[in-house]
C-alpha cells in the first residue's frame, strides 16, 4: 500500500493540486483543453493499470474508453477525492466490467496453459534468459492476473477485489496464490 506523508506547504504539490482542480472544473464545463491537460497528466497511470490487467492491444482500447467515460462522467465528479483517485477507480471498474468480453477475445488467440508451456520451452532453449515480469503477468490466466494486479500492485484488499469482480473472498485469495505460484515458477525457470 502507498503511505501518504504530510506535504510541506511550501512544496509545489499544493500549486499542482490547485491547477488540476481548476482543470477539472473547466473540463466539467466542457473545456477540451483542460481535459487534454488532465488526460496527459494521467494517461500513463491508466495505461499501465490496463496493461497489467489485460493484453497490450486491449490496454490501448481500454485506456481510451476510460477517458471517454471520464469525460462523460466528469460533470458528476464531486471532488470528494483527488481527480487521480476518482479516475483510477473509474478505470478499475471499467476494466473489470469489460473483462468478460476481453477474456473471450484473448481465449480465441491462445489459452493461458499453452502460453505457460511455451514459456517453459523457451527457458529450456535459453536457460540464461530472464522472463520480464510484465511479460509474465500478461501470460497469467486473466482472473489470476487481475487479482494479482489489484492486490499486489494496486493495494486493494480481498474484500474489495471480490466485490469489484463479483467473486468470493476465497476465490480472490485462491487466484492470488495461483498467480504468485505461476509467476514464481516461471521467473525462477
């Protein structure tokens, strides 16, 4: 989890937060330039989240969809949290909502077990080759990957994950264990 520390009132963060809140208000009123500044400031984090939860092709598409939804929902943003926090939650919800259609599309290309078998075969051909974590994450079965990213990367609890994904807490824990074991096995190969 991310620990928050008190900010020095003389640091530039309060100025940046004020500029962002101004852009949020202006974008909510329809200012495209203000929304573009918000987009540029947050697109990297949204895209990284999407890449960790789905394949690269879907990540591009989902990132754009998240910002379209943000533009549509921005007038309803009440400012009870920072814009980035609100946007992150919107992104997680959207990705989880779309996961079934993405899973079906991914399944048409290749099964998770087939990918994992090929990873082992590649490691046997070149034992010195290290598997990049991002690549290994993309090779996990979708449910295990999503739980791993939400729990270990984003810091959500099992209860939050279970509620968001429509699964039980036990399934969340099981998927996390499965993801860790698969990653450990393939990263140590």
